[in-house]
């Protein structure tokens, strides 16, 4: 599975009826990273009225979502930002919308529009890249097969992560997940069935 993720942090701001909304978007790959990202934004702008956020970690059928209105009327801030995120093809992302209250209440509809617009604006500036799902494999081979297997790993877009040279050679390599079936087939043919890779945890 491939999906789009942020490359770097982006920030923009809009002003709505004297209130300033500063939207910050970035890449987070766990709930802990999302909390750390939020903490950094809070520390950067400690005098703000609210730090509303929404995040989506992963993509497709395995997504972890989170959001907070951070003291705004229920449903007027976090859910609109999350709704904007759900309308994109981006995963591993957080948006924090920081509000500096300008003295005039916007009402529920005004808040929904302001937070949604801030989220859309920062997404329009965000640089992204395709994230390819990867898998780690381990294998053991004789010294005579070491160089041919190294070439085979490279042919299938694999990268050797670790090598151990004892009585035999132990190799750990990281592949795009979609490349592993063909690599396994070619490895079976190359080694006449003597070398069988072991699927390990994702890196």
C-alpha cells in the first residue's frame, strides 16, 4: 500500500473578524509524535486562546484518528479540521490550528468555517511525497551465494541493512513490500531452494 505523507512542516494564517487563526501541518507517525508536535506548537505560542488539532496516522483501513476542540464550542473546531483531512489522500498528518481571539465571537457556523478554511489553506501549501510500505527480511546463505544474492536484492529495490559474516553470511534487507514475492521467487531459483528468507517486523 502506498499513500501520501507530508515532507516538511507548513504554516499559514488567516484573520476572521479580528481573530487570527494560525494553521500548522506536519508529519506524525504515532500518537506520541502527534502529542509532541502539539506540545511544540503550544510552547511556541503560549498566549493563544486555543490550540485545536486533528490528526490521521496511517491510511486506508488502518487509520488512527484524534482531534480536540480545545475549549471551543463542541464540534466547531476539531471535527471540521478532521473532516478536511479526511477529504485528502494524505496520511501520517497532523494539523494544529492556533487561535488568537480578537474580541468578537464568531458563532458556531463562523467557527466551523474559520477552522475549515485555515486547515484547507495550510494543506494547499504542504509539500508531500509518496510513502511506500516496506518490509524487512532476513536470510542466511553460503559465501558462494553472497554476491549473487546482493545483486538480486538490488534488482528488487532492496537495501541491505545489516550483514554478519560467520560460518555463513546472515543478511537483513529492507524491501518495498510489493517487491518481496518476486524476490522470493528469484531467490528460490538462484539458490535452488537452499535459501529461504524470513519475513521480519517492519522497519
